[in-house]
């Protein structure tokens, strides 16, 4: 039973345009959400996060939106750059032990 | 300076062998994790230690035994390796009190033949 779902395995966008990566979750107890970026042969790198008490968090070109009623979050990258090409993982956490549940990832390709 | 390091990066071994993967973090974090990423790219938590105490122990065969000699190290020992153990194993660390942000090592690709 996958509690965190990234339904698009891949996404391709033109350089300079907006990239929108989506994530859905089923567990209403999740209280924190994170996006990670992963390059081949490297570990995931933390990108941006959002607490369940907020609906938006912004960091430079990256913005995460949270819609709790829809149990949906999205990551917007504007403008997209070729260096953004990577696999993006959505993760959700709950509980004192800070356990994270991960999506399967979306592979983003930003074309020059 | 590497924040979270793992050794070895690649490990090829035969079924039935016993092997260990080491992890060290120099971030001063108090919590460390082991994850397994299988062939379907699914990243799943295996274990977590906070101040050398086991706090997360997912449904993992008891052939897998984590050991934390101190807060900066978390090693993973695997006995009687099986073909299905082939995967990429990631170590991560975090500061328990602050947030959910975890910092990952580069991964160890284990291939069991």
C-alpha cells in the first residue's frame, strides 16, 4: 500500500519554462512533506520542505504547494534549467521517530 | 568535506557470504538511518538509530543487523546474502529535534551473484 504516490514517472520541459512535479498522499497524519533531488550514482539531496500547517513555501526558483483537503502537493521550478534534470522524490513524515515515506520519484528532463 | 560517507561504494559478492557496509557522518547529527532502494527505485527505510538507540526497525530479515558504535557511525552487517539483497543501500543522518530533513550518503550498490 503506497501512501505517497508520484503518478508521473517522467516529465520533459524546455529550458526557461515551468516544471511542475506532483505528489499525492493517503495518510492524513502526515505533518511534514519534503522534496529531494537525486542525480545518478548519488544520494538524494534535500531540496525544499513544507509543514502541514502551511500551504506554500518558496526558496529561490523552487516553490512547494500543499493542498491538504486534496492530499496533494506539488513542486514548481521556475525557470527550469538543464542542471535541474534529475529524479525528484516526494517524501512525507509523521511521528516522533521522524520516519519518512517516499514516493517512487519523477524523472525530470530539462531540454536546452 | 564529505558530510555522510559510505564504504564501499560498490560491493559484488556471492550468495551465502557475509558483508558489512560502513557509514559515517560529520554533521553532528544524533540520528542515522539505513535505506534500501530496490530495482523498482523504491526507497524504503530499514533502520534508524538515535543516540545509538534503535528507534525504527522495519520488517527486515534478521540477517540484517545494524550496529551503531557511536552517534557518528552506523554500520550494516548482512549475513547469508541472497540474490534479493541486491540493491542500493543508502545511509542518512538527521538532527532529531529540529525537522524531518535527512542528509544522504552516496549509496552502496550491492550485487549478489
